[in-house]
C-alpha cells in the first residue's frame, strides 16, 4: 500500500489514503494540464527556422550528391527541428547534436559488428545509445534513430565519420549561420 500523498502528481488529490501501488502507478499516467500555454513563434522566427532547416539539410544532401559520399541519415530531419526550430533547447546545442549522433553511431556500428542484424541487436543499439548519451550529458533524441539506423543498414565503422560526424557538424555550422540572423536568437547557448 502506498499513501497517495507520497506521490504528488498533477490531477491527483492530496489525501492520506492508502492505495495499492498499482493504482498510484496507473493514476500517474493520466498526466496533468499544461500550465503555460505554448505560444506560436513569430513569422520571422518561422521563416528563419524554415530557412535554416532547408539550408542545413540542403547543404548536406547537395554535398552527398556532388561528392558521391554519404553525408545524410534520416535522423538528421529530427535534428533539423531541434537545431533550427528550437535553438535554445539544451538538446539542440552543438555538444548534444554532434556528441549524441557520434556516440549513437558508435553504439550502432559496434552492436552490429558484434551481434549482426536481429530484433534484439536493434533494441540493444538504441538503448545503449540512450544510456551513453545520458551518462555523457549529450542527449539528442535523434541519436537513438542514428544507432538504430546503423544496425538496420548494416553500417561499417566509416558510418561514424561519414555520414554521421561530418553531417552533424555541417548541420551545426549552418545553425550558427542561420540562427543568428535574428537579433533575438543566439546559437549556441553553450558549446560544452
């Protein structure tokens, strides 16, 4: 039995009633109400976010085609949202973008090399990437997809350098240029 007052959660009444843990556990899943309404970005911010995403993904894709070398992975689409659309977010900072992708690529390539392509190697690569990003303070959600992609694509160790490290660095470089076009934006907030 668990006292409901020992697990304060939005929407839960504060009473000293003994409830089975499973009830308290399930009640937490109801969530709460958003306390601060999310405001829409200004048209200038929207335009700069679009321009940054278009430019970042465009540069990486164009370099891939011109130099006939892979520089792009699908998870970069999600990175574009963070870097160009939410540049103040901790998960969008250069340390997180580059570090998160590289750590995840290493996890994916290593797991594939040791375990091959199985359902559990895909899960192991993504979960190890999550664990290592959290330990190293380089959490970047698209990194989980980078690790998963390495296993599914049967990636060689070169995958770590190109497309992942080089492509992520290019996305950050374009973010430095485009995010600072507006006076109210400053990117990055920090490097390390």
